[in-house]
C-alpha cells in the first residue's frame, strides 16, 4: 500500500529515499483509489520517537497496494519530553481532538516507558484511556504494542500484568496456535519475535477473559491475541516492528549506563540475538569496559559497527504479513465513510464471517 505524504513529517522522505512507495498529496488526490486513514499513537520516549514512526510506517506501508494509506501520528499528555521532541511533535503531529472529529479507520498504539509499578498511576493513564474508549466505538480495529497491550487489557478487561524475575530481552522462537485465523494467513507456523520488557500478561489470563490467543513463544509465553470477535482489538506483547539493530542499540545504552555508574553489574546479552562471532566481540568489549571502570580509565568505544555487521533479522517478513492481513481486514470491514465500521450484513459478534449470516 503506498503511503501518502500528506504532511512534512520527515519520515515520509526517509521512506521514499529507501525505496518505499510514497505518494505526494497532489498525486494521491488525482488517483481514483480508496483511502485508509490509520492513527499512530506514539508514546515512545524521545530517543525512540522518530525511529518508532519509521518502524511502524514501514510495516503499515508494506501491505498490498490496494489503497492509499494516510498515517496520522499523535500523542497524549503525561509523557516527559525534552525540547527537541516537543518541537517535533508540535511541528508534525496532529491533535487527538481533530482526529476524533474527522475519524480513523484503524489505530496503532505503541509502547511507552513507565516510572510507576502500577499503570493507573502513570500521568498518561487517563489521556490514553480517553483515546482507547473513543477508539473502541469509532475505529474498526486497534492494534496495540507491548505497554499499550498491557494498558488496554487492564483498562478494558481487568487483566493486570505482573513483573518477571528477569527481563524478557532478545529474539525468541514462537509458534502459531490459531493457524486458521485470517490475521496469520501466509505466515510461517514458527517464527521469531523480539521482546524487551520486565512485565508480562500470560496466555492463560487472555484465554480466561474470553479472548483469543494466536501466537505464543515455544515456551508458551504470550505474544499475539485478539478480542473475542477476532479483529476489533489486536494485542502484541513483542516487537515485530523492530529494526535489525534495535536490540543492539538498547544493549549499547545498557552498557553506557554501566559505564556511567547507573548499573552495578554489566548487562547480559539479549537472548538468541548475537551470533557466535558477535558474542565474542561483545564479550571482549565487556571485559575491557569492566577493567576500565575498575581502574577509573576511559572505556573503549562500543563496537557497534562490528556487531551490527553480523546480526540477522528473522522476524520482519512475518511482521509484514500480519500487518498486511490486518489492514486487509480493516479495508473489508470499514465503510467508505472514514472510521465507521461497515456492519451491513456483518455479524457484530463475528465480523470475520466465520459463522453463517447474509452476505
């Protein structure tokens, strides 16, 4: 699906430069092709704000070119921002009030950093809840990532996440447990997914609340599920949008925290992420960093280029397939009037058409 550069958001030019199909606004208006308007509620911290735009727009824009995609980034109050991030948002993001008035066909909600043990204690909890409450009634489908999944499951279904003993950090093998679900059409039955989190909801919690689990890790860790109807809400606990180097950059930030004295111990490697040769390079660097800290000398620079040259991406193709299927279902279920679910002849309890009802 070609993305329409309907504003001066820098990521549009970046995607076009990388070869992704991007239409100018006048070119888009001259074509007789249906539009889909997708909101991107970006709650990521400043360092990842624009990277997250690129990651999700790339996944959304990888779908089959049957419509023109207008992606509308916005955010909510209650998130700590520095001056450059506030300026970027002020220049390129839209207001929720305007989007609620004009309507959206679909909504993607990103994760966020938190500072409280309980999500309802976060300053963004109520503004996020306002968006979620509106979206449930006015958007064909909402796709949530990581923290957003935890927040919506708690707010709408009373499912509280719990903190794990160790961080779930790395690239993990997963398996499809609902192979006939249309969101998984064309995907492998086993594939990898990156994770980076201290908290989790479990497959049992999701099933006990009457919802569907679609994908788990091979150990049974929850990754992907949907509301009972199969499409209105989609939850991802992992990060299929991650770039090949996303976990490497997070690893570098953790090493830098150790160097600055914010961590007492060197960070572990992300699980199942580094190749054998990359792990040897990382191990040697961590040894040098530990010695430098003990001696009070400057550590060597992080070997980011050497490590990134030997990393694999084993998740993007599946992530693209899921987003393609998701937007295809949104296209089928959404009326030409923006953001109004198309319900004529569609069973509201089963909008995917898996029970007999008139066409």
